C-alpha cells in the first residue's frame, strides 16, 4: 500500500469508526425481555378483561357461593358466589392502573424539587432538603394509612396519600444526580455557550438524571401496588365490590383451609407482577445507564 | 505589580501594538473555607480559613498567538483558565477583552467570544445529545447562521476538525477519545470565538493521538487567526506548540518569555527545575542535573517572601522577606525572581547526541540518593552560591507546624 | 547468560465466551527479564501492557484469563502454583506499584502501618521492628520527617508522597522483581522526576529487577535499560532502550517516535499515526498494525509476523523491517 492509499484507508477507517461502536441491542438483555413479557401479559389481560373474563366480577350469586374449582369456575367462587378468576382478571385493571398512576405525581413533584434544589444549591437546597427530611422521618405505611383515613377511602385518596409520602425519594435521588451532573464539563460548557439555567436544567442535565428517577420509579410501582394491596387487605383501599387483589386476599383468608386458592392465587399474582416490574426496571436501568453514561 | 509590557516595550518593533486579545491585571481568587464545627472543636483546622488560589496574576494573550500556561498542582493554572473563560468570578482584579473590560457576569454575547476546550473528553460532551443536536443548539442560540444553513454549517465545523458528516447523527459514546476532543473543539468553534482556552486538552489522550490534536490547534491558529491559551503540564508539548510560555507557581506567574528563550535561558529557579525534570526521549540523553526538593506546595500555606524560596537552591536572606514582582529581565522576558540577573547561565542537559553509558549513571545515583541522611538535599551539581538552609527543614509548603 | 528471573512465554490472555470464539487481548507474548534488569513495556491504551503485568502479578480482572502460555519466575511455574503459594511470593519476591496511589492505599489505615504489614507477615518481624523498618523505608524513598509522616493517613499526603509510600510498601520486603503500572503518569513533572530517581536508586541498591509499564517513551528512556513495544496485544519490537529508541525497526515504534513531541527537537514536525487503535473484538488477520501502516504490503495481512532478530539483541515483528529501515532512518 503506498502512503497515500494508506492515508485514504485510514480516513475510511476513521469515518466508519464513527459508526462502528453501536449500542448493544435491547433484546439481548434477558431481564429486560423477561420483564417485558410478564408485564406485557399482565397489561394485556387487564386491557382485555371484558373479553376474556368468563363472568361478571361483581355480580353476586349466593346460591353458588364457595364452589371449589371446576370446569366453569376455574378458580372456584368466593363467598358471594363471584367467579374468582374473573375477579382476578378484572382486578388487574385496578391494581396496575393505580400502581402506575400513583407513581406519576411523586415522580413529577419529587424530580422538580430535587432538580431545583440540587442545581440551585445554597439556602434553597438546604430548606428544601430539610422539608424532605421531615417527610422521610415518617414510616411509609403508617403515613399512608393515616392519610387514607383522613381523606376517606377511594381511589383518589390513595393517590393523594401515596403521593404525599413517596415524592421525597425522587427528590433525594434526583438531587444527588444533579449535584454530580452539575459539575460535569459538558454542563460547564453549556454555561459557557451562553445557555440559561432553565435550558441547561431541562435540556442538558434533565435527560441525564431522569434515568435514575425512572429506574427508581419502576420499583416504586411495585411498592405502590403492594401498598394498594395492603390497603385493600386492611379494608382501606378501593371500596368493594370492585375486584382488587388485596381485597380478594382479605376476603379469601377466612377460607384458607378450605378454598385456599381464593387468597393464595391473587397473592401469587401480586408476586408475579412485582417480579415482572423488577425485571423490567433492571432491564431498563441497564439500557439507560452504562452505554449512554459515557 | 508591573505589567508585562513594562520597559521591554522599547525593544519591540515600532508599529503600535493593538490591544492584546485578553489582558488580566491583578487577578486574585480566594476561596473562603469554613471547616465543620467538629473540625474546629478538635482544633485540627490549623487556622486555615482561606485558600488563595490566585494571588495577583497579570497576563496578556496576544492576537493570533498560542500562549502556554504551565504549572504543577497548586499553581492555580486551572483557576486562572476558569476565570478567563468566565466560569468563575475573580475575587479582585480586571479582565479586558480587546481593550474593553469584561464584566464579571458575562451575557450571552460576551461569553461566546472566549470558549473552552476541556481536559477530559469523556465528560465534556453530553452523552444524551447527538453531535448534530449539540451543534444545532449552539448555532441557533447565537444565531450564527440562518436556520436553513445550520446543517451545512455543522458539516463545515466537523470538516474543520477532521471529521465527516456522518458524525452528526452519532452520540459521543460512539467516538474515541481523540475524536471526542475534536468534537469538543468543533463545539467551541461553533460560536465563532476569537479566544480558545484549552485546559490540558491532550493530557488524557494517547501519544499518537495527541499529535493530531496538536496539529489541529496549530492549524486553527493559522487558518482562523485564533488566539489560544494552552494550559499544559507536558513541557515537550508546550515547546512544540506555543509561541510564548507563562510559568505559574502557587498562584502567581513567575516567568513569561518566548518559548525558545524560556527553555534555553530560564531566568527563574523554578523554571529551571521544571526544565531539568523533563524526561528526554533521545537514546542516551539523560538529565541528571537537578532534582527539585520537596513537594509542590499547598496553596493553603503560601510561604512568606518569595513563595519559592523554601525549595530554591539560590535563595538568600532577602528572599525570605521580599515578595518579588514580575519584572522584565530581557526582551519580552519577565521573571519574578529577586536574583534573576545573578543566576548562573543555565546548563542545558548534556548533548543528546553524546552517548552516556547507563552504568555510570547508576553509580552516580547510588552515591547521591541512597544515603538516607542525604536524601533531602538536591542532587550534587547544585550551584554553591550562598544558600542558607531554608528556615524549616521539614517539607516546605505543606502543613508547616512552625510559623 | 544468566537465567532470566521472569520469563513470560507465549502468553495469551483473553476472555472466554460460551459458544463463540474467545476474545483475545494479548497474544503470544514472550518477555525475559534478567535479575536486576530494568525492563520497560511501552504501549498506548488497548495495547495490553497493563494486563500483561497483572497476569504476572496474578491480578487479572474478572473474566480475563490466561488462555495459553506460561509465566515462570525463578524457575517456578507461576500459573501452576496453587493460589496460596502464589500469594506467598507476592511481597517478598514480587511486588507491584500502581498508577493511582489513592486507590491503592487503604484510606483508613495509617501509612506506616500499611508499609509495616508486609514485613510483619512475610518476614515475620515483630510489630516494633516492622514499624522501624517502615520508617527506614520511607526515609529511603526520600520522604522528609518520616517518623512523623508514618502516622499520617493517605488522604493527608500529596500525590507524590503517596506514590513514595507505595514504593516503600513495595520494596519493604526486599522483592527481587518490582512490577510498576504507570507509576508516575498521574504525577507532576518535578515529582515524577524525584520518584523515578528513587525507583532507580532503590532498584540499583537492592538488585531488584523492574518491569515498568508506561506510555511515555521519555520515561522509559530515563529509567530502563531494555524495553518492548506493544501494539494490540503483541510485542512489535524489543531490545535495549538505546537500540529501540535510537534505531527503531518497526513502523509502529517509528510512528510513536515521530508523533511524540521530543523536547530536544522542538522544530521537528509531529507526524501522527493515521487511523485508529484496533478494535479487539474485530481483529484483522495478519499484522495488527497493517491497517495503519504506510509500508504495508499484501503479505502483511496474511499472517501475524513473527519476532525476528534485526540486530544482536534487537527483535522486530515486521516482515518488511529490513526493506523499510534499510540504510539511514527514514
């Protein structure tokens, strides 16, 4: 190869190399795929509930109460004669929906507070973080239960109660990330480029810190579903007769020796949901972090 | 504090000099520290309340030149770079850009004139922004070109730094260190600055890649008439690239001169020590003359008098009390040493072409440094002028327990 | 001819993958270091130089294994030794110093105690004796006021001092082989100068052999007597420092010398090496440097060139070496 040819070859290599480092495809991650499959199935079940549920979940049929699993009622019936399988399917709607929505407000509020505190620093940061500390001091479940009592039962009060308590985690996480991101050279460069603070926060720091909040959010959905289930179990959650996994466990517990599937199967489904969401969260975290971080 | 354009101005050509592109006068930067309550109670704070990162800096960057800023840790060179580029505000002092004072807080327009290239190519680019998005944002924000021409201008910038158009859609993580530095340079150039402050831009790169970036800087200087302040610690790079060099020590500039002159005839003992410390690459070339004693100092404990005197082999009594100002010692050559005129001629390390037998060197070393009692003194060929022992025999510049 | 103290033969390091070919990082590497010899290994990032050193030290990162080849120390097969026996060697026989002293020193233990730990464990010294030895070692590395400094914690010391502490730790048991992984890269130039002098003196004093990995050719010139140049996991040239730096016989070595600013030749134009460091996952067949080599011919991509003697004691892995470097240096 003559010298000019070599230089051309090298240039070609330079150009090609700009693309040679492609990012590892998402479908390679086992956890991500598993999580997606599980959560996807659950969402599908919830969406298709009216179609696939064999029976009406709330219609009572006292003559058929407490039937063991059979051809018609695959999981039997509960004490009001309602088909357990149908309630399970319809319950997915409630639990998944409430779980996702309950994360939304804390996510937004916490991210904004944490982002501003971390970026601004100084007294604003100190004040906001002390507020966060106060909220942190209260145990989650205790607070949620108290607030639900205060707000009354029902879906809206669940959202309010959970939001009031769990936004602080997001604030802390995002603040930590912002503190680090603030010092990165590319943020300094953006300042030097004449960009306003708002622009930097939203366009530059934002995308880089949100990934941690999103990852936390995934596990928070799991937490919130557990909270709803617990509230339901305690009778403080979604009002009956709406099908909901927690209240199903509550209803079924007195029959644990005879019709054990009434309480156990919803419990297992809750576990499966948590597992799926955790895996999804892990997979998303891998996707969002290492390759993009550099 | 005398300006760097003191009496030496008479030896320069008759044409009136335009204002330097950047002029710093009397810059200081002091960080106030408040040790935690626990530290204060335990009385372990040694009374440190402030850190003088810069202690009176005068500097000029001339049109179209590459000025190297050299110093070790604690010298304040990074702080100075940050102040020049507007990332930090000085505690006192003035900064002029082409004769006009630069306000302490720069607006969008003022900030685009002076841009920076950072040391770490891995943290200086937003990992979530594609190259094209990054350039577009800047071009639009400063309205460098009309919206329709943004892509063309982005491609032009990429070509200017030796990259191709297909880089526009890629993300920083897909590029190597050298390429990222080029992207960082392209970004800096997007807003059409006239000054580039490069903070150790090649330190994090492989040797063979450094050459391409150095070449790029030289080319930008030639083709665009850029004025570049190049902060570096690798003196071989400095010698290769810059026209003038300013040496910093503990928050002050201690010597400024044209590159060839500085390295051939250093007129400050610290500069001499620096030059003597440079490892040489030529086969058989070895520098053994002078090993600088002690540690690079901490800016917490600036010695009284000349800040270099505790480590200086030429220090005399006067040096302990008088703080020398930067003064002209030759044409375009300033030094902050009281004894600059009295220093013996600089012995450059032995001719690289002469072959030096490795064995001899080893024997020399055995005599000099293996005796623990001698271990603190500098190597033997030290000019035996009157050098009193510096006051504190402990490590100077560090946490001195004596006043 | 003295038997080598350390002999690495045909060492191949890489990552084994299930169901796919192994990813090779270092290939067929052979180095001999004689007792007391100061041997430099030079390469850029990705050359595999640090990994080679770590293989000798037994500190390969998770996932990287010795795929083939051997390492012999003082006649003993290091790779065949059981872990416990190998650990006994580390300290009294083989010691290592790292690039970043802050992470190599334990932040919660006083430095004097850290230096004393080795002699206590390996040489069986009492606590008092070991502490005294630690202070002596600190003095020998040029640390002023060593008795007081021995009580400091690592974060209280500057980078240069910490590096000297690490050197003191490494030589405290009187090893015969000192492995250095870019020990001065993170240091200021004047401190680097001091530390290199200390290293040289200690090695000369104790007859310790040095395996010095760095990317800085000038530092190798200062510190070592013999050297090898690595590229993409292969040794491309080796010999005495004077031969390799003064009379390079491999295009990569020449390229490195041409692209690095040399303080003694300020006006020389820097000629960068075109192209990119190789992608380890997609190695080209044949000579690893061929894609970037301006002298490459078709035969170069056919097979990896073997290291051949181009002058007494001087090898180069380049088929075209004689043709390229015939007569005066280009």
